[in-house]
C-alpha cells in the first residue's frame, strides 16, 4: 500500500464526510489516523466541533493561507 505523510480531510464532502472517512481509516490504514488533519468551513456545528475535539487531531479553517497550512502540517 501507499503511505502518506499526512491526510488533509475536509469535514464536509459529498458522499462520505470527514468523520466517516476517519472511522474507515481503522480498517484500511489505522496508523494514518494519527496523521490526519481536518479542514473545515468557518462555521462549525457543535457536533462537528465535538468530533474534531474527540479525535484530538488538528484542524484548519477555510479560508486559510499557506503559512497557516504549513504550520499545521509541520506541527
């Protein structure tokens, strides 16, 4: 299988949302859960905020600049 340094996942995607994708990593590539970064719109529903907090993974809000993205990825 192919390995990635990080996975940046939009919380809201058509078909499968970020939480579903994150849960699916358990069966496919569980080590990647620790390398996942969530990307969100400016407004977060409380359930989305709770989910990101529960995962303990970093998130970045759109729109973001490249410096912010670099800090989050390197962080």
